[in-house]
């Protein structure tokens, strides 16, 4: 239902662009979001975007460095990550939020590793 891609290994200061393609029931979206989970830590919110209108929200830890966007026609959400830091190292997950407000579909995760 959700297919995430674009992760990789970069040096600090580098950039990556993640993509998340929604299909099936997950393509009918109220909003979508990115979360991340670092080793030994809980999953945390990164950014979200409303599918209609495009209003976006970013966690304070990534504000000014990461930008969430979407291509509604392609059922795809993006996360442009610039000025990456080692503390951004995590598995990044995309998630679909239904009209009931719950995240009901999750992608498989894509690994982002930032070396100093």
C-alpha cells in the first residue's frame, strides 16, 4: 500500500530525497506523514502534509532542513532532507492517515545513515 524509497548513506551536510508511493486504499488520503526510528529509540514524528491544500508540518528538530511535499496526481509524498546530521540516522517510515485520524497504513521503512 505504501512503498518508501530513497534512503542511503551520506556524509554530514549532505542531502537525500525520500519518496513514498501510495497505492490501493492508501492512495485515498486525508494526510500523510514521515516518521523515523533510530536504534534504541522510539519512533518519532518528522513531518506531515495534508493531501488537499498541501499544508505541511515539521518537527522542530528538522525545521529549516527538511521539506515535505506531495504530488497528488502521482500519489507520492516526498521528504527533501538537506544539511543532514549524524543524529538524523534512522529508519524512515511513511504513514497514511485516514479520515478517522489514525495512521492506518505504514511503509516498510528506508534506512538513512549520516556519517560525521
